[in-house]
């Protein structure tokens, strides 16, 4: 006698769960890539805003604003040390909070003389520096390290 079963077997359910697991793992990798790319684009856009604000600063005062009077500077982690970000916002953006604190990028502005500057953005993962660093100078070209 043949009986008709209604429902799914255990093997069928395991196959479906395995397929869903593979698809979700692939989706998470792609999604994290999109997030990383968006954060890099935001950092580059903000650097361009800072460079533009520097042009206005130079027109008003005859010198560029700097957080460090050396050829290079090291940005601080925006999560626990936001002094550099606040100084940039006060000097260039009239104190408005323009720089995101949760964007994983720290910013600083360096330059040895009054006629030049470089904006440096470094990526942080938690409290660790990842090595991905962008720089934009007075001329406006954004350069990145190899590990970005």
C-alpha cells in the first residue's frame, strides 16, 4: 500500500538551510565591501571639503590652518580622541560638527609653512590603525596608500 506523505523530509530541510547559509555568507561579504567603499568615499569627500575650507581660510587670513606644523601628521582615533576633529571644525567650519565621529577615519592637517598644507585621513578599526591613509594637498589631488 502506498501512502502519500505531507511535509518535507529531514534531508530536504537540511539542503534548504545549507543553501540559505551559503547565500547569506556571500551576501555579508558583499555588503561589508559596500560599507567599506562608502566609508572611503565619505572620507575622500570630507577631505575635499576641508581643502575647500582651507582655501577660504587662506583668503581670509593669509595662511592655512594646521593641526601640526610638520610635513606630516598622524590623525588620532575619532572614537576616543576627537581633539583634532574639534579643532578643525572650530577653525574651518565655524564650530559646526561636520566630521563624523563614527566614520572610522581620523583627520589632521599638516604643513611647515603658511603657504602649503596637506590633509591626512587614516582609517581605524576599533582602536587600531588599519594602514589605509589618504592625503590631499593644496592642489586637490587625493593620494592613497597601497593598502586601501
